[in-house]
């Protein structure tokens, strides 16, 4: 077998330094110099298969990056900088550039916000169109870092509930706190109460109220989305920090005090004598459903619902459904003001 000619360069390595700002050609020359320190431009051209003029350009670039020493006049031998030191310097430099870019991005965001507020005359943006509204709704949840406050009521015409539940499950699993107040009418649909139980098991704190006055989404107490054209929901208000936003948050907290807990704050908070089926029945009651409606939802006879409710009251040691509401509210650990709320009533 014939020997490989001496002037044929070895196959180039796959570039690995692009993330540090070192181009493929620069890296190729640097690797050749590491293999043969003290090489001249001509020697590097032979080792890399590049022209001497091309190598000269790469040498200038490497010198600017601090990866070699020596002039590129074609005669002086070149010395590579030790990679463990030189590349660490490049990495630190890149980190500084990223930090500066983040600061610049924050400044641009502030400029955008200031310009938008100047255009609107207040910290309020009107967003139109279902696609834009849906995108804003889900982006707001994705960007939240600590807490979401939600007033939930029908109609649901912007996005399918299934997608909302999917996004919320993902954020709950990552530790984002959700507090939601559901309108009784919104829980009347098939599977809605069961869906709230799944969210509660993932950490949502949920309550129900007889008449939620408006829809509302608040992220981190810094931004709120408020539909103001119902039922079409073709426009929403996007509120930044302001007295108006603070007022809506105060309204949410007042409604939270009045609302009835749907589910235990944690599994250990439930009464030991109540089964998961009992909890589901109680949740339907707190959602304002009648015995006949609950029977249809559960696929059982109304007499079965009445018999199970009687057993639940016996387990709780109470004589009326109102007392059962007070008792379960205390057990669930949500009773901020000691009242059962408006979801559980005499029937």
C-alpha cells in the first residue's frame, strides 16, 4: 500500500468551540498549532490544507481572541495559548456578553412598556381578536413565577377547556400556585367537577361561588387579563400594575373569603370517614347541583344520592346539609372567616 503523501492534511475535527465565538476555520488552525507549536504560516497552511493567505486571516482572528501569540508576517513562529486558560477566559467573556444582553433586553422591554402606556394614556392595553387573546392568556401563565389568581365563569368561547387544563397542570407540576374561584354555573357541565378534583390533587386551591361577577386572570399580582365584552370575548383588557389592578386583586380576596372550598387543601385534611366518592358528592353539592342533577352526573338514582348524603352527615356528626358545609369547610382548612360560603345549601 502506498504511503499517504506528506502534504495531505488529516481530516478536520468536528468544530466544538463555536459557542465561545471561535469559528470553524479559526478552530482548525488553532488545533493544528496545538499539535505543532512554533509553526509558521506556511507550515500551518500545509497542516490544514488552507492557503497561506487564509491561514493569515485565521491567525489574526485567533490573536484577537487571545488564543495565540506571535506576528502573522509569514516568518515568525507562532505559539498557541494554553487552551485550559485561554478558553476559560473566552467562556467568562461570553458570560459577560450574555449578562449585558439580558440587561439590554430588560431595558428594551421597559421602553416598549413605556411607549405602550404613552400610546394608551394609562397602564391598560386593549387586546382584540380571539387568537391574540388566547396567546396572551397562555403566555401570561407560562411567564408567571409565583401565583395565579383566577375568577372562572362561563361562557368558554376563547379556548377549549382541555387546553387550559393541560397548561395549568404543567405549571402546577412546576410549583406555581393557583387559586381559583369557580362560578356554580361553570361547574354544571359534564366532567367539570371531576376536572377540578384532578387540578386540586396537583395543588390548585379551588372554591365555588354562586355568582362570580366577572372573569379575571392575575399573574404574580403584576398583570391581569379582564374580558369586558361578553359573551363574545373579542376584546380584553391587559392591566399592568396600577390602582385598578390593586382593586381587582382586593375584589378577588373578598370573593375568596365568601366562596366555599371545593376540595381538601391536602389529602390529610379530609375526614377519615369520607371516601373519594363521598368527596366527589360533596363537591357537586358545593357546586350548587341538586340531588337529581348529581344523580345524573354520577349515573345513579336520586335515592342513592340522598342515602349517601345521609350517611355522610352521620359520619360528620351533623344533622343538616348546612352544618355539613360548615364542618367540611373547617376540615378542609380553607375556612378563612368560618362561614361555609354559598355553595352548600338546604335542599
